[in-house]
C-alpha cells in the first residue's frame, strides 16, 4: 500500500499517523488537510494549563513548523474538506481544489454539543471548548470576580471550573443528572471530586438543568434553571459532550453509526479509506466503542500507520485517560462500561484514593485520585489480564505490587 496518503484532520490522530509513517521510514507523499489555521497541537491543556495562562502555544504543538517540510509532509491549513469522491479517489476542499489520493485517512475528531438558539445557545458569551480559538476567547473572559456558569459536570466542565476558581471567578456548575461524572465514573469518584470542588469554592448544583439563558442586547446575562431559580451570569461554558465528525464519511456512503465504523485495522467499509481517533467507532472485546482520548487517537493512528506500511497487526485498544483539577490528578486505566461492582481503596497519602471497577466479577478499570501507584498497578494488571486479589485491594496496608509478582 503506497502512493499518496491524504489525511483529513490536522489533530492528534492525523499528526500521529504522519509521524509514525515517517518513523517507520515510509516515504510516500503525505498531505494533511486541517480546518484550523495553526499547526497541529494537543488539546488537553486547552481546559487546563493553557487556559490558566501557564502554557504557551509553542508548547502545545506536536512539532515545530519546519518539521513538516523537513519530513516531506505537506500541511494545508485553514482548509476544509467538503466532499470525498470515492470512485475518482479524490477529495474536494471548500475552495474547489481537488486532491487525488491512493489512501485516505479520516481523522476529523468530534464537535462539542451546543445549546439550541431556542434556549439562548446563540447569545454572545456562550462558549464551548474544543480548539485553540475557543480557549483564547475564553481566556479573555476569565477575570477575577466574574460570574461563570458551567453547564455539564463532565471532565471538560470540571476542569474549566477548576481553572476559573484558580483565577478567582465565581463558578456555578449545573448538572442535569443526579451527580457529576455520571456518564464516565462511579459515584465514589464523583463524590470525591464534588467535595474537592466545593472546598475550592465552586458551587455544584446536581439534579439541575438549564431552562433557558436570558440575554440583553444579544449577550448572556442570566440563566433560568430547571428548579425555578435564576442566576446572574457574565458568561457560560457548555460542556455537554461531543458528537463525532462523521458527516463527510456518511455523505460518501461509508458505514457510519455514532462514528465512522472501522475494523481492527482502522479500515472503513472502503478498503482504501481509514478512520481513527474521536471520529471512529471501533471493535473492542466483542462490542463497538468510540473513545475520546489522546491515548486512543495516538495508538489507533500508530497501529493504522503500521498497517499502511505493510503490517498485519490488529489494534487492541488499552484505554487510559487523565484529568487535572486543582492539585488533583485523576488517572483512569481501562474502560468501566457496564460495571456492576466497585471497590474503594484509600491511598497511602492524604487525599489519595482509587476506585476499582468490576463487571461480572472481572476487573475492568480503575480510577486513581492522586494515587499513581494504584493507576500503574491497575494498568499493568489490565494489560497482563491478571485479576487483582480483592483481599489485597481491601487492605490499605498491603502493597499493590505483590499482585503483579
Ligand atoms: C478541552 C479538551 C480537553 C481534553 N482533555 C483530555 C485529557 O485530559 N485526556 C485525554 O486523553 N483526552 C483529552 N481530550 C480529548 C482529546 O484531545 C481528543 O480525544 C483527541 O484530540 C482526539 O484526536 P483526533 O485527532 O481524533 O481529533 P482532533 O484532535 O480534534 O483533530 C481533528 C481535527 O480535524 C479537523 N477537521 C474536522 N473536519 C475536517 C474537515 N472536513 N476538513 C479539514 N479538517 C477537519 C478539526 O478542525 C480538528 O482540527 C480533551 C479534549 C478537549 C477538547
């Protein structure tokens, strides 16, 4: 499989694919097409250190600008692919340019869900956080004493809350479900994170949805909440999940369903088109999942690069994730979907703790809060397929490492 590779999407997976091919000494021509006007960069700091003002853009980028020409990787920025002609093996960009491909990779990522205009989602001062531009606009709003409403108690919302409190804003976070982190973590993890946010002065209102945002001269001014109360706000961050960017794939007839459907080699229903990262729906332990993480974007892209370069190794996702909030590092190994039992283990130092997830008696994931040892052990156990001894987990004095012996 040689000839021109066109990569649509200049993000985490798109860059990792090109870089891995070059690391494998694959010299095919590569063109990366990206909608944004900046060279590829990592997103996680956008809701953490970059938003705090503690990291500049140069440190976000994967490689400096000159890496691309030096590695014969053509980078077309501020360019949007509008159409894929599979018969002609050609993509069309928004300005009508046509680019031929032999192999096409879709690494288009995902888009944050927004609020409809009917509830004030179109007012000025209402933000989502996905790219550098969003973070730059938000950074301009983050001034001490201002009132921020965050809608959604997932990782992005909680990380933004932590940054805003650090910068001295008044923060209210509302979550429609009965607790924060409902979709992604156990109650025990949510309970710890709630207490940490409250201790830092964030107001967390669970079981509370948005009725509507109220504007004045087109700018958000207040929020009417589902419990009948109204709060004054200066700006709003909406963190209510993402949807995969799979429209382009759907329009050209590829199999799509909550993401672009790929096999274990990251191939779509068209053998010359691959998809990876947030936009891909992949097979995993007998089911189909979509993973929204750096680990998956990089590992799946690198696995696809190896396949393109001639290997026949299937991608076996080993999910891991992290979130930084205040001085808390939450690290997650595994995928807790379908868990029916949890075990909480206090860590060796104050404020550290781990939550171990089981499904039908089998260990599937661990959340480690300021507990690197629990994270590393859990990750190794999952990778090796070893079941942890619950007696050791339940004994805070026992050394976790003995389970790996
Ligand atoms: C604020 C924030 C914090 C995060 N924190 C973490 C974290 O702590 N840990 C973690 O593991 N993950 C985190 N993530 C998730 C992680 O960044 C994503 O899972 C990862 O970036 C996915 O990589 P990707 O290449 O699939 O998509 P992206 O990196 O989003 O790249 C997709 C690119 O494709 C472009 N594009 C889309 N359609 C087209 C088109 N038709 N033509 C041209 N270009 C197009 C987009 O503009 C975008 O630049 C975070 C994400 C965000 C937004």
